[in-house]
């Protein structure tokens, strides 16, 4: 009977062969790609959804459109503390995908992640299903702010407002 390590090595070699023989690859990924970078996933035993973060609302509720509208202070507090990881760096998977793209094998990365780590690793064609933390839009005038600008507004007030028109700045991410 083969050991677990031997079975895993065989699977890795099989995947390597498939990649070598492929001409066009599209990678579909999600939270599991960024966990090695220190960003928690949502549904695992140690994921964001398993944490008791707020005595009144579940994590799922806290990242909902309803929460954004009715309880914006709670929404922004949760968002800043649990969905933005400024110190996270790309890991081997991010760099490997960027390498495949540079070699012409990978056509696109389709990701549910909002963390921008694929781009930081060098991937160019990244399709973001759930938006990105690096794009924040004024709901009044439509001006777009990057993550650093957004966070600087958040340092000044609980709910970030546009310095040009006073409108609320909303992260360009998918909410429940």
C-alpha cells in the first residue's frame, strides 16, 4: 500500500505533466490560494465565519449590503479588521501563476479573492469575481480611490467620506 506522501507526489507529478502539455490554461481560484499568505478563508474551522466577532451580528451579516446601509459603522469596522491585510505578500502559488502567464501558458486568473496578491506577484490578466480592496468608489460623485487613500479617510472617521463631495466611499467588493 502506498504512503500518503507517495500518493501526493504522484498527484503533483501528474499535474506538472498536464501543465507542461497544456497550451492555454485558465486558473479559477479563491480563498485557499491566499491562506498561505496569512489571509484567513471564510468557511474553514479557523475561517472568518467561524469567529465570534460581534455580539450582535454574524460575520456573514457584517459583510452584507443591508449592514452597509443600516449599520455602516459596524460594516466598516468589520471590513477594515477582517478583509484588508496590507502586510500580506504573494506566496508560491501566486508567483507560479504569474510565471505561467509570462511563459504564455496561462491565459487568465479568475479569482474570488479581493486581496490583489495575484497582481502583486506579476499576473496581468486577473478577472476579479468579487471586486478588489484596491478600488473604492464615492457613492455620490463616483470618484475612485485606491486602498491607501481609502484607509487614510478611515483614519479620520469611522465611515469614510469623499473629500470632494462628502459622499460615502464604498469598497468595490461584492456584498451579500
